[in-house]
C-alpha cells in the first residue's frame, strides 16, 4: 500500500492508495474517532460498495443518505436534505461523515461536514479516477450555484483519503476519460517527464490496468500533496491546479450542470489555455498539437460547445472565484511541465482565443 502525507502540521493526514482497501476494517476504523457515522453516497456507487463499507462499520451507529447522481445534485437543496437527515438522527459533534463516491459526493459531504455543528470530521473514500487523483485531496469542499460552479464552499481537510483502486473497475469509459483529463493536468503544470510517460501508457490507463492506474494516482497525489502543504488556501502556487478550470467551469455553467463531465470541460479549458499560451509566445505549435493529440487519444473533447460564444464564456468567467480586482486570472503554460498564474495578459489575446 502506498501512503502519502498531506503535511499541514496538526491537521496532516494520509492518502492511502491500494487495491482492496474497502475491506480493511482496521484502516477505516482507525480514522473514526467516535461511534457515530454519517455515510453519504449516490445511486450508482451505493449498490456497488455501500455494503462493503457498512460491514466495516459494524457496531457503530450509522446513518446513510443516498443521493441522485450528477453534478446538478451539488446544490443547497441537497445540503439541507443532509442536514435534516443528520439532525433527525441526532448526530452529535462527534459524528464522522464518510464520503463514498466521486467528486460530487466528496464535495457535498465535505461541505456538510465543514458546516454541521461548525465542523465535524470526515473521511474521503473516492470511487472515481478524477476524485482519487484530485478532488478528494486538499480539503476543497463546496456546491454549485446557478450563476457559477463551486461558488459556495469551505476549506475543510479530511481525516484521511482512502483510494481503493478496485472501485475503478466499475467505471464507465467516459468517467475514466474524465479522470485522465485531471491526470494530464498534473503533468502539464509540473512534470514534463510524467507527460511523456502518460503518452506511452495511455492505452493501459484507458484499459484501467491496475498497476498503471496506481502509478498515475500516486504521481498526481504526490504533486497535489506538495502544493496543498505549501499553500493550503490557494494564495499562491496551489492555484496552478486550476489549469483549464476557469474556461471549463464556464462550459459547465453555460450548458447546465451535468451535460458535460467536469473532466471533459477541463480538457477543453486546457486546450484554450494552451492556445492562449501559444499566442503569447510561450508554447510552440507542436506542443499544443501534442496536448490536443493526447487528449483525443484519451477520449476527451478538445473543442468548446459549438453553441457557446465568446460573450458566453466571458459572462461566466467574470464570475469565477479566481477573478481578482476585476481581472480574470488564468493558469497558462510556459512549457509542458511549467505553468504560471497570469492576470496581466492583453485582453485582445483572450478575445482572439474565445472567438
């Protein structure tokens, strides 16, 4: 079992990556302080893995809430439902929330844990590739608003992250591809050698080869753990993890949450960021072509929705959390493996890319 650490002093926590972790009673129970548990899952994941988790929690007072699937579940109405369930079950301040599912479940459950009784403990048990490499690590929790993605939330670190590789075997191919988009993001912002490795191993990743997935997940978590430890609340280099996300969030908001998977929107966003970097003279056309080719091989889109105009993008991007003093801050690429947060770009270049 690989164990990485997110080093945050007293709030440090481990990331466990291996096959069969959901069956490891002692591992999961180690991070549950009391005897009360609130499990949050969804209608796809619960039939597959909830019984395994409940078997580990035998003897504890367990409350469960199974939510509908999809990004459009990530809203205040769902949060209120979860609070109602916990209050009706008389969950105390010693309750531990367990997020069993993908990024949507992790974001909602983490946000509920951040707010309930002004903050209770929670565990991340991610079951998608995207969640295992990205959203389950780092303590970003939140929900969507009709006017913007993840606009309501809190930083609230989990007690641990338990990534069972076996849960990825049941993913649909579209979900695997969406997760690979986030894997590619790490290579693009931090590690050119990892980008080359991904190019060589893309077929194995798409086939969900266990060893290849494990190696990719560990590489991504190592990068994220380093960035979070150095910049927990995203005031500096952690913002580099948002490569493609400002463009991508605009796509998700404009098309209605759930039509595009998060990873699909981020893939297009990374291409737009690369094209903007090329126009600024940082990336060569061959590097942009390399990116596009690898994303296509991963089964991901590389072009925005045809119905979206430049005005649509700008309207949603100006509401993004990363806007500062009226400027849309973007993560752009100086080269493959090296990213930079930029706000002083010429507006004309952004408009050219969007048009």
